[in-house]
């Protein structure tokens, strides 16, 4: 299977090249040439496998220049970095609702699922491509990707990683996780601006031919660990299949029964993986796209008009504070009947006038797969309090966006399918907001807060967060929106 560009129909590259490039030279995103099918028979086989085996199988359908044995070694290694070696445990909340907890990895957010796998894919891809240059990973983060990528690439031979986060746009825990990052090959900077500014700076660096050449002169090629890289996207497809299998095995689903997934959404990577799973034959009914008050996606699915020219809100779910959802381009490409010319024009419109539109026919087609809704901070807080009170289940603020939108979904539709809510972060990662939602006053420092929340909820505190505020700050730099080029050049010149 090759990967093609969303913006140039003549591009077609091998999986390992797509992983190394990150983004196509025409600015488009790589997508699989076709969607491999997974039959009901295959699903039955997957049911007898553990998560790492399921993930290796799903990856093998796309990554033909990797052997299944090679992929199995990679997914095994990745799974071992999760508590109990279990990356995607599923919990029953009530007869209709399940939580898929994707946050038991090294940084306690769902980004770990892909970022424990991707660095291993990338180093293998580098060998397959016979590349002697080292790889410089540039990451823009709204908080969680940055730390997960830093942990994933830390001290991996032949790589360096530079992460940019919005200086005032991440939680205290998130910021501290990044500024205390250890490892010889890492750099972290705050940027004066929001996540979109960080993402734009990174995209601009990728499209800057002169910078690429100078970086190359220092023995590096640039790549991305953002969810525009298919090495990020593909590992995420596995947990949709895995959740379905776990429900079948627990007799919660009949063979062939349809299931909803409700996904807290920012850059549209998580939910797009669900759409890909559906394309591959997984019996998904609706994909519920849940946004916070940065509701650009809700408006898009309802009107067919994408318009990022609007107020940017800083919410209690900061990892979803995004107005330009990069991965939506991949959905638009499918909706257009894989028309690269049209997709390119729309993406140019997005740059030149912050907006583009899809046709009514395309919008109607999207509505067959997606329901979109959003909620504000008050509803997020209420959802956390309510679910804890009624079921004793504690959610983080992002997961609460999904829980709140799921309520609206059941109210607005007559849908009867069961739903898996994708639970994307440990509540401890967003502790200030979570404590406020439960109406408990935070402690005088983080450790006291952690203990207070633990005493009330008995939810185990992640070990890495217990020691977080006693670690030394190693990265305190803050740069301007156009300061990235200089830092990139400085970093690669150090060897
Ligand atoms: C990144 C993130 C999301 C959103 O995922 P996208 O792939 O950007 O849509 C939701 N919740 C948390 C905790 C995240 O870190």
C-alpha cells in the first residue's frame, strides 16, 4: 500500500517514506491509497489477541514495508510502557455507556498511545529508506502531544526533538511536565501566542525551503510528530477495534451490532482514526464529535462552512483549544470523492480568508457518520460533578466534554446504540479544574492537591506526577512567533 497526498494526485510514496516526510512536499497530508478491509472473521480473531497483537495486525494492513514480526516487537515495547501493560482498558459506566481509558501511559494522556509507537516506526523507517541523516522532530503542542512526544523520542538514537507550546495556554501540570523534561536530545520552548500560532510556526518551518536546506547542511532532516503524521494516526485506529472486541468478548455487543464512539476533539486526529476504522469495516454507527467552546467543528458539521476567523477561547480543556483542525483536511478529501485539486483549493481558502465551504451533498454525507456538538466550561464542570456523584467515576475536563455532548446526542436523537466514550486524560493532569468541579479547595501546593483529590476519590495518583514539582526546570525559554528558525538552526548546529 502506498500513501497519497490530499493536495496532489500525482504523489504516491511508500509507508516508511510517508512516516519520515510527515507532510507531503505540496503541503498536503498523506492518506492511505485505499482502506484495507477487516471482516467479521478477522474481528473474531482479533478478539483472542491482546492489545499489542491487535495493534500490530491493524498497522500491518497499512505498513506493507514493515513485517508483522517487526510491528509486533514495536507494539509490544510500546504496550509495556503502560500501567499493567494495558494501553486501552474499557470500563462499564451504565448499560449503554463505556469509558475507553487511553491515559495509563507515561504522560497520562491519550497521545501516549501513538507516541510510544511512532518513534519506533520512525527509526525503523529511517533504516528502510537508507537515510544516513539524523531526524529533527518539530512539535507544536496544545499541551499533551509535546510531553508525550518528548517522552517518546527522549534519547532515541539519530533523533532530536524540539517542542513549542503556547506559553499561557497549557495547564500548570502540563507546563511543568515539559519544562522538566530530561534527555540529551530535547529542547522545549514556550511561544508568545496560542496553539494555532505554535502550529503555524511549525508548519511554516516545514515549508521553508531555505531552512530545510540549512538543516540538511547540518546533517538533519525535519519531520513531525503532530497528528498530521500517519505514524501518529494509524496506531490510533487499533483502539477502536480493540474496544469493539472487548465489548464482544464481554457479551455487551451481539455479533455485527453497531456501536457509537463519542470523542473529545481538537485537531481531529483521534476521531479521524475512528472514521478510518469505520471505512475498514468496523460496525460503527455514529462518531460523535465533541468540542469545547472553540466550536468551529460543530458549526462546520452543521452548516458545511468552516470558519476559523472567530474568537479563540481559553477553556478548562486546553488540549482542545484549537481553531484550525489539521486532520479535518483528510476528511474533506474523502468527502470530495478524493479530489486533490478541490481539497487544495479549500486549504488555500483557509489560509487566504480563514474559511472554506463544502457542498450540501458532502455535508449530508458527513452527517451519516458524524454527529457534532459542543459544551462550555460550566457544562464541563457540571458533567464531572454529576458523573462522580451518580456513578463514582472521575473524568478529566476533556473526557467531560464528550460526556456532556453525549447527553445532548441522546436527547436530540432517538439513537439506541451503545456508546464508548474516549477518555483522554488522567483527572490528575487537570487537577485545578477537576477539584473545582467537585467543589473542593485545592491544596497549597500540587502534592497537597493530589492527596486531597486522592482522599476523596481513591483514584490512584500517577507516580510521575507525584514527583513533578521536585524536578529541576531545564527548559525555561520563551520565543516570539517568528523565533523558531533561529532556535532550529542553533539546535542542529550542536551536532
Ligand atoms: C489531544 C487531546 C484531545 C483531542 O484529540 P485530537 O486528536 O486533537 O482531536 C482530547 N483530549 C486530550 C486530553 C488531548 O490531549
